[in-house]
């Protein structure tokens, strides 16, 4: 059994409920398997790897031989192979329940779940797929009539405010009043099949002014915006293996102070000045409102 700590299941940076793998099957989660060459029978398949007549692993497309090592206790030759997880063996447990808010069973058995395939979030091409989407949250349609406050300014729910609603296809009849209110305020964005990514982003930008704009484009940059009292904080993280240098255009005005959380120092960052991030480096940009 493979156990992976995973906190991105429903987000576009994760498997997005199976949509990432559906777009491109090679994005499926990968793992390592171990084949005992001294026990495997020629012509058989062991853990998804075909064994040849000479007891060598017959690697299929997408499979890679990582190493051949000796087992200490008996000297057997072990082939370690990197391959995609087989269908049904790679899904995120505890996210995709068949029922809404299912109660725990009295016998403590798990409740029914759907099993959309998990994605390989370390695959560089998969990361490009995730980066085509603007940051957003999923909202079950029932919240539009059950517990969300919907008005001309947008949607308020669970202490969060959303400026627009992106819809795909039809929605329940109970949601019609809420959607009509948002549509009058021009806060409904209809996603259409075959729509180019640039068109969707442009429609979002017409409704919501970008909070952060990065020049030049930096696909490996992650930005998290938090507000505390009168100060805006931007967490800047470089997920890539190369250095980044970029300028930031922020919606929040004020004096910019760049901090390295690992060092007891900071610097004032003039407007228009570049930020440089080493690979996997984190910086905090504080903007004190004038």
C-alpha cells in the first residue's frame, strides 16, 4: 500500500476531482514498484511489469528502470521500476463522498466514496495544466439557497467573500433567484466548452481586477495574500528549480517591506523594483497602508 500525505485533492493544483488525469492520462500519479527477478517467472506480469524470457523486466512505454539492487537477507536481485499507478489504485481517500455530508456509520465502516484518479502533482507538464486556471474555490450549488448571502456585491459564505460565480452547464431550479441576482450585477461568468484559457481569464478580469500582476510571467511563482489589521501580507514562494526575477503590480497601495522569514532583517522595496527568488525560496512582502 502506498500512503501519500496530500492536501490538494479538489483544487486545480491537485487532481481537481479527476479532471487533470481526464485531460491527459500521463498525468496519473506515479510510484515505484519492486520486482524480485529471482522469483518472478518468465512471461508473467508482476505488479504491472512484464517479465521477459531472460528474467529481465520488459518495460512498457512510460516505465523506467531505476535500479537493480541485492536484497540483504537472501541476495536476490531486485529491480526497482518507476511506472504510472494502475487505474483504481490511485485515488484520494476521504474527499469524494457519494452523499453530501454523510454521517459516520455506527460500525465505523467508511461511507461510500467516488474514486477519481489522483494526479502526479510533481509532473512539470501537469503543473502547466494547473497554472492555466485562476485561483478559485468550489461551491456546491445548494449553498446558493441554503446558507450563502447573495447580493449585488457577490457571495458571502463561511467568512469568505467571492466577487463572481463561474458556472458550467445548468444549475438547480432552487439556485435560480441567486444566479439571477448575480447576473443582474454582471457577476456570472459562463464557461463554454472549447473556450480558450485566455478568454476565460479575460472574462474574469472584466469582473474582478487582478489582485497581483507579475511581470514577466512566472509560472512557478505562488502568491498568497493575507490581511492583518492595516497591513497586507503577500507570501511569495518559488516552486521551480530555477531562480526568478520579477516585478509585482499590487492592488494594495502603501510602503513595501520585503522580509526573509529565516533571517532577522528586512528591506524597503521601491515600487517597480524587482524581486529575486532563489529556487524554492520564500519571502514575505508586507504592504503598510498609507
